[in-house]
């Protein structure tokens, strides 16, 4: 039998350890150089922003939900959070050293103790209103970070969002000593960094399961740590309508799971403002015209196919129900809905997701205003529907998003501004970009994080039991972080098509998820997505795809940071696999 780890691999591992950049920063920066000098940091750090002093204290003042933001406010909050992550929510990096070697490996706090004295932050550009609710390409997130042996750290960025990204990298340079003090043994540090994709996000489904506001805010925090910048909040579906809409109060009164499972207008404002302050944009999705079942209980005139059986003939999930396509009540209803909701979300976001997935043409046969499932009848009605609906979005100065079926399956012609959200995999991204549309990818074969948890439907004994045994879900298997990390959304595209892929999202559909397991579902797998979208799949130095051997030790370290900061991330693997920065301990070596 071949040795699990060959001697040549062991030597290579030691050599790489000796010369490779230190771990510490996730996602990996565009360029980074580090040293081996030690700096200690404490509460006495002097911080300035464009020459003005800022306090190096925590905690950060909570968001008020207000929609007015200033650069200083954004940076001051980011400094306070960095202070908390460095001084309080930090961890002893025992896994970076060989087994039982921490005491002999970490620096001594008693010899030649050099303190980090100053953090100098310079923002070279002026933020605008657009900075805080930017469309893809409208904000510069780049930054430079340097820390010298003399104890001076300097951050330079064009925007306050770039400063946020730099402070996150800065906070990851520091560790907790087993004696309780805080140090960095990576000095001097030079980082130059910027993202490869403008849209880097997570789809958060708050309709099928209810999540407390606090759990959503915590997820936004984790997004920012991973330099992700979008939360796609799927806030209504056939199963529940938790969002209160003052002009249509019955939606939440009849559609929420309970009076305690609702989001007030104040809740939504708080969620969006909390995100903006962290360089994250929350945009909501009200799916149309499908996924409307429960709203029949509130406004029956606008919903067709409610309670249709067998449900699988009329919808993707029970309970069935779609907006009617030609009923006179629908346009006034949607006018009222969108004027209410978008007037309150537009101050925080450039986008609104109008849905469009999984429209079932059989349901329109039960719609008295259509009366058929004939696509030649339905297609022009869908064209008219989306033309009107996207005009409602544009009225509020926002950009519409749609699911890919709208353009690929229903043959609807979309405006040039519309961004298409692809999820079906295969050749979809290529087909959409060939039509000239901007794309964000959530390819379910790689980036659907809810997959592989078993079926959520129930099956009586008999034929259904036998048909679905052993009760796998539709997108089994689970997508591990290695699979997430392997996906390149621009692979196989021409240069011009690749430019149209503005980013991607990991999806966390919540049939099997609630706030008690959301952390382990998203993290660290969404962290792997974060590095793909920030740093790209291709290493700029080698020209090769970044490998799991490169990512695993860094991701394992970053997972410890997330746990220390209060997010219950699942482990990357057992500690044996990367302890002491040995990326090859669990490497599979094929037979010669």
C-alpha cells in the first residue's frame, strides 16, 4: 500500500510553508507580501481619517435605520467594528502551529515589545448617494493597506466602501495570544486589492421560513467579513407573506405564519441601513407572477389556481397560486404594492428582483382571464405583464432583475437595463450573455446551499413512498465548499460575454433552513463563493485555478474568525487536515 503522505510531499509542504505568504486574509488579496516581525496592539491605537481623529473603541453604535449616510459615519462604524474584531472577538491560532506547539511558537509578549501606534486612513475620492446604493460598476471597492515595522498602518481607498474592505483585511492580521494580548507576526505587510466581480451575494429566503431581524443582521455582518456585498432578500412566496405593506395590510395579516413572524417597515429599514453601513446592499424580491399562493387568503381577486390539485400539475411547491394575467384588479393592485414597497427600499438599493421563475402555464388554464395553457396565448400576456411591471420598478429609479426563465423559456423581450439571474446551470449563462444581457449566476449544480438535506415533502405508505425512497431532494447531493470553490461563472465564455457576468449569489432556500441552522448552512461554503467572486478562480501569479490545497488552510483559519465573532460556521474539516498550515495532510494521492 502506498504511504498516505509521501516523503516528497512532506518536503514540498515544508518548503511551501517556509516561503508562502502567511494565511490571515480571506478572501486572498490581489497582491500581498508579509514579513515575520511582531507588532502588538491595544486600546491606545491612534486612528485618523483624512486627518481627523476617530476613536479606537467598540462597540459600534447601532443603526437607526435612517437612509442618509455620510462617509465619516460609514468609516467610523467600520473602525469601531475593526477594534472589536481585533481586541475582543479574536482567537488563539493554535491550528496554525504543529500539534501542541503553541506555547513554543507564539511570540513572547515580554521581549522587544513593539506597539502598533497609528492607523492612518485616507479616502482619496468623494462618496455620493450612489456609493451607498450602487449598481454594478458604480463604486470603487479597491484599497491599499500597509503596516510598517515602526508601528504605522496606512489605508488608502477611493471610497468609504473600499475603506470598509481594507479594515476587514486589517482586522484579520491580528491574533489573540494565549496570555490574552493581541499581536500580529506578519509585519511588514503590503496589500493591494480589488474585487473581480461587482455583484457578490447570498440569496436569503425569509418567506418559506421566518428569520428574526437579529439573525438577518448577523448574516449581513458575516457577508461583510467575506467581502460579499449583496443580500438578495426573498421576502414573499406561496407559503407566507411576512412583509407588512401599510397600503395593503391584509397581505401580512393573512399571509404571515403568525403575528410574531412579520417584518414591519421599520424592520426592513433597519435591515437595509445596517447593510449599507457595512458595504452591503440588501435588495428584495417579490416573485411574480408565480409563487403567490397564500395571498389568495388576502386578495383573492388577483390570484388564480389557489388550492388546485394535484398541486404538482399547477405549481412547483404547494400551495399553488399565480397572479392573474388579464384581470382588471391586478394592475391597480401591483401599482399600489410597488409604490408602497419601492418608495421605502429605493433609498437603500439600486435593484428590485421581480422574480419570474417557475411560472406554470397550467395554472393559467384556471385563470378565467386566460383560460388556456397555450403558450401562444400566454406569451404576449407575459410580455405585457413584465413590460408594465418593470416600468413600476424604473419609476422609482431602480433596476429590475428577473430569473432566467423570463428570457430563455417565456421568450419575453427585456429592456437593456434588466439583469438576468441564472440558476439552471448548463449553457444558460452563455445563452443569456449571447443575447446581450448582464447576468448574475446561482448555478444550482454548484451554488445552491440548501441541496442534499433530503426531501421536505411527506409521503404516505404505498406508491409515493416507493417512488421517492430514499427521499432525496431534487438537487441532491449537497454542495460542499470544494464544489462551491470549483465553479467559475465565466468559464467557456468569450471575452465580451464574460464582461456581462457581473457576479453571483449562493442560494439558501429555506424549506429546510431556519435561524437555528442558517449559520452552518451558509458558512463556510459561502466563504468559498466569496473568494471566487472577490479574487477570481484564476491566480494572477500562476495563471492557474486556485487549488483546494491553497484554500483549505486559509479557509480553516478564517472559519475560526467567524466563530470568534459569533457566527456558528460549520467546520472546514477536522483539525488534522491543516494543522500547522499543512495543506497536504488530507490530500488524496492517486496510485502511480
